[in-house]
C-alpha cells in the first residue's frame, strides 16, 4: 500500500478515536451534572450547608467573635452586599463593607428599642446610596424572651427587594432558635451537674458521719485498722467529689464501691456480707458517674441498716449482648411498691431515696426512657435494682460531649 494511503488511513483512525473520545467526555460531563442534581437541589444543598456552618457559631450566644464568624455564612445565605449582627447591648459584628458599621449601629438600636422589622431606603453612604433591612432576633418563651430582643440583623443591598426583606426576618428567627438551643444545651448540662451534686450531698452528711465514727472506734483498739480505714475514706471521697468527668467506667465505679463497703463493714461488722459477680468483659463499659455506688448505698442504708441481723448485698455486672446488665440486690427490709412509685414520681418519700430517683433520671436522660432503673421489691422481701447500659457508650449528643476525652484513668 502506498505511503499516502497509509497516512490517510492512520489519520482516519485517529480522527475516529478523537471523535469517540469527545463523545465519551461529553457523556461524562452530562452524567456528572446529573449527579450534582437539579438547580433547585443544588440551591437547597447550598442553603443547608451555609445554615449548618453558621449554626455552630451561634449556640454559644451572640458575642462579637462568634457573630462575626456566623455573619460570613449568613451574608452568603441572604445574598446581600454587607451584613451586620448586633447583640443585646448593640455591639456590632459586620461582614462586608466596614463603612456600614455606623449605619448598622443606628439601625440595630432602633430595632432593639422597637422590637419590629424595619426597611430603610436610599441611605446615604459618602457619595453613594444603599438600602437596608433590619430585623430583631426575638427569643421565644424561654428565659431569654423575658428580657426583650437578643439582638438584630441588618442586611444591606442595592436595592432591598421583597424577597430579601422576608428572608432577613426568617434568618433572624432562625438565629434566635439556634441561640435558644444553645441555652437548652447549657441548661441540660447544668441539670446533670445539679443531679450529681444532689447525689454528693446525699453521701456527705450521713456516710461521712458514720465513717468517721467507725474510724474513731478503732483508733485505740486497732490503730492499723483505723489507718487503713482513713486511706479508704480518702480514696472514696476523692472519687465522689472529683470535679471533672460526667462519665466513668464500671471498673472505676466498682473500685469506689470497694472503698465504700470497707468502711461500711467496719460499722456493720459481721452483719454485712457482700457477694460480687463481675464479668471481666464489662469492666471497661462507660457508665454515668456515681450511677452504681448510690444503688449500693441505698441497699446498705435503707435495706440492711434497720435490720437487726444485717444481711447480704450482691453486686453483679454481666455481659448481655449489646448491653452490660448491672444489678444490686439486698435481702433487707424492702420497700412498699406504692412508696417506691412515689419516689420515682418525685413524691414526699423521694427525699429518702434521692439516690434511686436521681440515678434513674440520669440514665433516662443519657440513654432514653426505655433504659431507666428496674426495681423489684416488697416489704420484707428485699430489693433488686437493675440497670442496662449500652456497651457502645452513650448515644445522646450531650452525653457524647461529656464523655469525649474525660474518663478518669
């Protein structure tokens, strides 16, 4: 075949390959554009993404630093030229043209005073003009709402159209909701801490008094035993009154319980027998701080203390598939089921069994209502208290934050 024909054939093949390549490339572009979704879907994604980025800077309240960080995303969300966020005192964080700051301060002050959205046209800025819409950040029925607006949002654009007016009001309401959610998270954390303080208050007066009396009784007769009890008392109180960590492990809780029971045995003598049945595989399971020890104290104080012959406390922690099942049982005087129902309902008798009620409330808060305490008891029949804890750890966001990096080793 002549060289000219070979060259023509080669060019034809190359041209065909190039055409096929272009078709494949165009097909990939079309497919990729479909994977990105329609214009409406892409706009929805962009809106949600900007809102989520702004939200994380608003949960701690509207201070100048966090407001400035949130303002960047809110400005993009509204599509305005500049955006200012004012707190309750009128302090301004602005994203965009700094020349708007003085105007934003004046407009936000008017909105904070009146509590209503305002639209301003043809505002003179140097040699140019702009429009602005200012909306109050109004809290709902929570504690923040009683003190008036939390702040204000001022959006600048030329011109301000009806869509921006409505969107600015909606964004202001959304910002208020994020701030209130942050307040709710803080309230939940404060409630959890208050419940732990209540448990500590239960421990301190009764147990400390009895423990010190027991230690004092051995000072003259058995100084070595008194010294050992002082060390156990120090270990127990150090654990019970620690100031960090809302969670611990089964192993740490049991270690504290051992110190507690050594002190109780010094008081009860041979009247107290303790049996432990602990599966090694559950020792590392994470549990709320002071969730097992109050059950043991309840068994000793309310189950056996008033029983002349004393009795037995059995502590068990077993592997139950995805859960660790922990139980504390005593063969003491028991509790009237009607009285027990009143304890969990917060009735008059709840003060005597604050440990049971608070542990139940904290378990429900962390794991859900289906994982509260289960109590089997009757007068003269002893008491069995069971709790089931997911071995995977807490599933609630608040609990997960408290757990992160704060387990005491």
